[in-house]
């Protein structure tokens, strides 16, 4: 690339994630031997270059900048091992050259990205030859990441007769390629001729700039102004480097190709007044490990590099001088991965696939097969025409699972350092990988180990995991517990991603450690809590997070809210949570007895408002039925601690009254019968009263539905019940029978097949027919017209009667 006019500065345009760009910039630096290497990147992050080039740093990594105040805005500058900027930094360090970033500081970048009104967000922010590099920003106002990634494409009038369209799609179309990535790879990535590469990319970017700038001016887009501001700032930085004593001909500037022609002219750098007018927000910066999944567009973040691991392979072959062997390496790796999964492909098929890929490349007059050519060959020969056969293998060979690493303590925020300490203490370092892993925890004390730390390792892990969950840090995800799962067992899925690192950094404003940040979030939620349901949930969270002070604050909040509440459904749900904490609190070695008086208070209020709450409609009755079952469970589990006699009294009242919802009255009767608090004779009398002739279907069949919700085997054994139900149904008119059918069908839907068979046999005995034959007929599958009739019945509006 030719020297800058008048200044003599060497400007080298690149694509930000380009093996060829990285290869050529290294050679170019060797040729020029500069004393200063200036790189497009946030100027306030120059101090991070020493950490990026640390021998312990393993790309992919990224510079992350974030605002110091809410709402949090973040900006990322990712680097792979084959990023030209990364290789330029390494060359500068190895040769003792001055190295600095020269783009807008992150404090201004976050503001200008908002002003230009696009979601783009990695800090490169260019409309350059790789516009499909998408930039990531996120805004955070409550401790949770809320990303919205977009991919802005520059649209221009189509000189070929179409209105608008992506300029990059048009370039691909004109060149006869399927997409822009293939055009770029065929035209630039396989070009190892230094002079040809530099001259071609310069001419290409100049033409692109003329075309897009003309359209931007016409449409008054802010993109043009945004780039103009950045370029003026970079020109100022270059001029300051010259003023610092570096000879222009000994300065190399590495920038996005789009900016190359602008930076060759230093005649209009940003002035002091213009510099003062730059918008700014206070930011902090850190380095973070990145991943190939995040760099790939498969993650939803179009980083301009759809196949990062493939391009790493390309980079490796360039260094070894064996770029021609890349097709063999790629296709044999796909075949090898297929073999691991049990799908055998022969060496001959791999050889034929290589030949096919080379033939496809020749059709496009290419120097070597592109990724698309290799994919097509793999699908044809290794997938035998079926992409699904090789899809997973392609993802592993093209995207990869690599995740970067930094030296311990390098450029860390306090909460990142705490995260690393806790991972080491809890022996979780091996789980810091992009591959999801299952981890089952046993919260009980392990008595087979010698130290207390080891004895409670899983418990401490669980506490820490719940704190991360509270903060919205998605390093861990809890699998829901099944009913038969022990209270001391937890199942977690662990996976490290770059998003996790961002979430950790964004939690810096909440506290310097995971514990303090989680405590702050929990306290804030308690202060804003307005329902007893939410308060009880927060008490549970505090318990799981091992936060005794917040647990006490939650108890006081719940007690305050419970004094005014008459919502039995919410009271029952809150009481159930407290009951579970009191019963199983010892698992986490926490004293939950202070919650007992609150449980007693909630239980008493639920009893006192039970009947009034049971005078409700069908929709509320469903939730009330669940609440009644929960309260009865609490009465059984804490019979010596709660007012069980009051509960039995109120159940009896609900069971006797006709002005409550019939389903709830039936359920109350079933519970009393199950508990032995009413006799069989009393139950029979209630059945006779509820199912007597003249009682409407809503009351009669609805009551039976509630009665059948519990202890069904006890009901099945009572022939008198079925005689009474049979007699009642026989007295109903057709319209009332249809109405009753809805309730009865719903009641029997929860019966098991064995219970349904027993009922069918009882009815056969009641009707004086062969019991087995009746059971066979009643248990037989419905005919199509019968099923349709019942489905229509469910949607029937009985108010028409």
C-alpha cells in the first residue's frame, strides 16, 4: 500500500478477521521495520496491548468497555489469532516498536453509536470491505444483559435496474458468487502475493468508498458523519505520533480497508475544539476470553467470520507454506468426525471430495477451493447428497468450540477476579468451556473427606450457583426438580460463553464480589416487593443463596404484606414455601425456625378467609382447589405447630355450605373423609343430599367432581356412592345431563386406567350386567363421531339454556 501523501506514513488496509490480512501485515512489517505501529482500536485501551500480547493470552479474546453508570452500555473489540491487528501487536512487541490504538476512545464510541442510531456494536463499527462484521452493544439498567444485535447493510440504488439492495450482495452477484463471503475468500484470502494483495485491496476499498459515500451524502445518513469523525480522530493520533518523534516513513497504520484511503491524507485532523465537543460517558475496560461460537454468525452475532475454526486452519497452513493442503485437511477432518459418530466414510471418498472441490474452484477461475466449494463437495461425497448427515461435523470443523484464555489477574474487574477465585475454590475450572456439562450436586455433608471445605463442596457450589442465577449470569442453568427427586439433590448444566463474561463485568456496578452483588440485587427486590407471593419467593432465593440477613429482611417484608392480604391462593403458596424451608432447612445448614411464627400466621389467615374465598367462579375455583390441597398438606406436616383444629373446623364449614363453589365443597368433604374427621355415614348422608333429584348439574355433578379429586380408591369401594350417583344421573333431563357430562368427564379424566376399569366393573354390577363386558365396552376407544361430540360439548355455551 502506498505511503501517505505528504506525510509518508504507511497505511495498510485489512479485513478485521482475515488470515490473509494477518499473513501479509506480518510480512509488510518485516519489510518496513517501523518504529511505531498504530492500530484501529479504542485509544484509551492502548494499555491493554501488553496483556493481549502476553505469552499466556490465548485468542480468541476481546477488549470489553462498559459505562460506569446505569444504564450500562458495552462495546466489544474481538481478536482471533489470525486478526491482522493481533499479529501487528505481536510484531511490535517482539521488535520493540511503539504500539498504540488510535480510534475513538470507548467513552465516545458508546455515545456515537447511539447517535448514529444503529444497533451495531463491536468497536470497529466500520462500513468497510467486511461490513458484515457486526458490532455488539448492550444496554443494562437492572443487572441483566439485554442485547439486541443487528446487521446493518448499506443500501444503494441499483444501477442494474433494481431499487436498492445490499451492496455486498450485489458485488457477489456481479462476481458470480453465491454470497459476499465466498467472493472475499476467493478474491483475497487465497492471494499470497504481497504486492497483488495490497494493490487489489486498496483499489477495491477506494471504489467502495466512492460508491457508498455518494449515496450516504444523498440520503443524509449518519453513518457518513460517524466515519468522518472517527477518521479525523485517527488522523490526529497519527499526527501526534509524528510530533512525538517517529519518522513518517517508519510508521505503519493498520486499519479497516474502508478507512485506508482517508488515512493516507493527514491534512484535516480533528482540531482541539472538535475534540472537546466529542460526546463522552465514563467507561471502564477489561479483557475477556472470547469464543469461536460468538465470532461465528451461527450464534446470532454476525461477526463477519462464519467459520472461525476453518480460518484458523487456513492461517496455520499459511504459516507452514502448505495452503494447498487446506482442502485435504478440511475434508479429512469432516470424514474423521463422521467416523467418531459411527458413520464410516472411506479414504477414496475423501480424495474424490477434494477433486470435486478443486473442480468447483476451477469453474470460478479460483486459485483454490473456497469454504463453499468444500462444503458442496462434502455434502455430495461425504453426506451423499444429504446435508443433515454432515451438518454437525461441519459445525465442529468450521466453527469449533475454542474459547480464549488470559493470564490470571490480567486486566480484571474486582468481580471477575472474585469469579475466578470462586471457580478455583469450588474446583470448577475444568467447566470453563464452551461445551455444556451436567453437574449433579449432593447437598448433604460428605463424611468421607477430612476437611470441612471438601465435606460441603457441593453445598457451597449450590449456594454460588444460586447467586449467579440471581444476578442473571448464565454460566449455570438449573434443571427443574421432579417430584421423586430428593430434596438434597440438584442438577445443573454448566457452560461458559463470552456472554457470561459480559454479564459478570456488567454486574460490577452491583458489587465487587458475586456475594455482595447478589445481596444488593436481593435487597433491591425486597424493597420493591408488593405481593406476598413475590416476598415468599425472595425468602426462598435468600435461603438458596445462603444469605441469612436478606432472609430475615424477606421474613419481615412477608409479615408486613400478609397482615393486609385476604388472597388465600397467594397465602397458601407463600405458606407452602415457608413449610418447605422449615422442613428442609437443615440441608443447607441454615436456621429456618424464625420462619415458623410467620407460617403459623399465614396458615391462620388462610383458614379464616377460606370460606369467603371459596365463593368464586370456576376459574378461581381451580386455583383455590390447589390452595386447599397445599394448606391440608401443611396441616399434616406441621400438625403440632399450626392450628389444625381450626383447619378442620373451616373445612367442615365449607363442606356443609351450599353457597360455596360446589367443587370446593366436594373437595373439602373428600379431605375430611380421608382424614377420618367425618364418618362413612356422614359422608353417605352428604352424598345423598348433594346428589338428590332436583339438584342442578352445576351443583350435583360439580360437587362430585370435587369429591373425586382425592382418595379415589376409598370412593370406589363405596357401592352406595355409585348407586346414588347412578340414581341422580337417571333423574336429569337431557339438557341437564349434557351439563353434568362436562363435570363428570372432567372428574374421571384424572382417574388412572386401573381406577376407571374398577368403576366400570362397579357400574356393571350395579346394572346387573356382566361386569367384564361392561368394563370392556366402557373402556373401549371412542368412535370418531363420539369424540367429536364430546369435544364440541367442552366448548358449548350452557348459558343458552
